[in-house]
C-alpha cells in the first residue's frame, strides 16, 4: 500500500521516514489533527530536516481510523480545497499508530514512556477532559474518573492515562513530557493542568507535587476548517490522486 500511496499525484515525503523519532504521542487521531498538527510536523520534516515524528493514539472509538492508517504504512493524504484547484500531500510523520482497546492500554502507556517522548498532545474534544466547563474543574463524579480512581493503573480517561504515564516516567527516573491541548477551548492548557493535577492529587499527593513542579501545560490556539469526511470527499480525493485512501481528509488552505 505504501508504494501505491507514494505514486499518488500529491506532494510526497522526500525525507527519510526511518530517521524520524516518535517524540510526540498524540491522543485523538481525528480529522482535525490529521489536517493540522501532523501537517505542520510534515512540513518541518520536509523543509527543515526535523526528526520529530508522531505516535498516534485513539483511546475510545476510532478503531477503524487506526486500522486504516496501519494498513497504509502510517501514510495518509491531506487534500486542500481552494477555489482554483484541489492540491494534496501525503503526510509521512506518523511512526506508530495504536488503539487502547485493540492494541492494549499497556502498549499505549509504553509508547508514552519511551525516553525520547517530549510532548503528549490532545485533540479529544471538550468532553474528553471530564471537567465542568462552568468551573474548569475536574468532575470527580464523572463515570470515567470514578472508574479510573478505583483502578488508576488501568485508566480509560485521557487525564487518567496522562497521569499514569507520568507516574511511570517518574518511577523510571525519566523526564516529564509537556502536555499540550489542541482542543478548541479558552485557555486549554489551564483546563488540562487543572484536571491533570486534580486527578493526580486524588491518586497520590507526592505524584501531584512532582507533576506541578515538572510538567508544563502550554495553551494553544489552533485554526483550520476540516469538514467531516464523507464518501464524496474520499471519491474526490481518489480522483485527484488515483489512490483510494480511507484515512484521507480534506480541508481549507488557511491554517494557523
């Protein structure tokens, strides 16, 4: 499949994909991430010699997205729709793709604990933070949080997974990673810091102190219109590139 995609009528990865390292673990391999953060990383690799690659993770849902990506040697197409023409690029910065319920949570936590990982980024939608939008605080009565606090080493929520990975890095003497929300919420880094530290404090006060001292939670503002992928979209991309790519996305040219 890789050779088929690499013959596509698209901008192709000219860099050495083998030299990339999975320095970012991303939770939430949805259409927006594919058309936004991963495209920036692809441009950095193509134009600036960056070796920053991604390990893509879906925790809940999106099993088919991860399966489609794996079947294509972790390559997929992004088509930009402008008034004049559609252009496309094959994104090559994904080193690994995992689904917590298919590959097992242990494989996800192990990927987050690899020494070179510097960032865990998230596009999990606002409800994935298990917080009260009114107060910005963690909902300790959220069903996922209740379950995770009873079994913190086998978490299902994004805050639970991030805290368990940080706990394992602390125990192994590894540096912390930065936690970077790319979801469309005001001060998303503050929201993530609040829920992460509150959850950690409910698990282990010493761990919470370590996270507060060592983990950064940058706030981001990201923008690109990425419509939901439809069969028509995939047909149009297949006509454009000559390749049927079930993991493809289409978007507007503007991004920031």
